[in-house]
C-alpha cells in the first residue's frame, strides 16, 4: 500500500512540475515550455548601398540603386530566447563582405552621369554582433493547451542595435590596400580641420522581417532579411562632393602612402589618360548615408520542448 501511494505521489509531483513549466502541447509527445531557447546558424548573401556602383541613371536612394551583382556570401551564428512564441531576445554574430565597383556600370555608362568614368571600387569584410528583439504579431492571442491552434508557420519582425567593424580596401596592381589610412578625402589633414578620420568600428540599427517554419519539435527553418542603418557614409571610403587637391597627399603623408593615395583616390585617368587629377567633378554624395543588408536562411535547434 505504501509503495502504491509513493508511486502516485511521484507521478503527481512530476505532472505538476511539467504543467508549471509548460503552456501547451507542441504535438502528442512534446510539451512546449513557456521559454524556449534556439541555437542556430545561417548562410546567405550580404549587399550594400553606397556611393559606388549601383544601377543605370544618376545615383538613387535605397533599393532604387540596388545591384544584385554586388552580393557576397555571409554567415551567422545566433541564440534566441523565445517566450510563448510571442517575443524573443536574440544575440547574433555575423561575418560577411560588401563590395561595389563603378565598372559594373559599363553596359549603361552613357546614363550614369559620370559614375562609370569615376572608376572607383572597394571591398570590405564586415564583422558584426547584434542584440535584437523578435516579435511574432500573429501570436498575440492565447493558445489553447493543445497543438491545434499553434501554427508551424510564423512571420516575425526583428529590430535591434549592432556593433560592427569594416575596412574598405581597393585593388591596385594585383594587391589590396586599406583606404582609411590613406585619407583619400583629406580626413585629418590640417587643411581640412572639419574632416575627422572615420572610425572602423561603429554602431548600427538593424530592422527586418522573416518567416519561421517548424520542421519538427527540435528544428526551425527561417528565411529573413535584415537591413542595417548606418551613421557613416564611409563604408566605401567615398563621401564628399569633390576630389581634394592631390598635392595635399605629398604634404601630409609619407612618400609611399602619398603615392598610393594619389592613385586610389582618383582613378579616372585609368579609363581616360587625358583626365587631370583634381578637376572639380563629383566624387561622392554626403547627403545619403551608406547601409547594408543580409538575406539568409537559418537552421535552429530548439531547447525547451520536453518529451512526454
């Protein structure tokens, strides 16, 4: 009799503990806990909106100047704590590359108002960490304690803040050179006291959306796009309206760096040897900040669903 009572008591305690930690059945075998942890990885593409490259016509804002040929691979690792499939907190680390080149405009060079003839290019590795909130609008209702009302397919929104590093580089004679130390727009020169050297580590604001599909009780598949709003216009090392006086490189930099800066700051003569450096033609557009985005598939492992 005592043994039977002991078994009944243990069963009641286990049932009570499980009910306290869970809020509905994911399926006929798994309890969905109130708090679920997801560990995942992702892969996709990274692309940027900068002064360089783009599409035909004059430079335009945002998606109107998007050129998919500039897309490069990127990879992500993340962990998300999700509460009742309504709201989550995500920590994400990403690695990717952005690039652009005016040479991509050659097929439409007659319509680019000199952007093709500018002939500038860059690449930059992006290393980023983001803390973001996930919000699932369709889940703002109370599910019954069963799996009948829970959808396996969920759209969601993402918004947060990130910290990233970048290093714009240009290629010359088969080698890549970092552009920030060359002060290509006179940043840090006494001649331009208002032009400060830009930092290679900066904050961004991330916002996007995605769709999540639950492959099983253990795995999620996601497709999402996240856009990064930047406070800098130097992701591509190009911002100001005009080229600086080329003689200033010789006055402010060591001879080797000055020679590099002369070649990499104004490359119009590579297409047209008759072009003179320093002519007052437009180099960049300081009125529009740079930006970049990722489009990725994610695969996540769920921790927090208990077997019945």
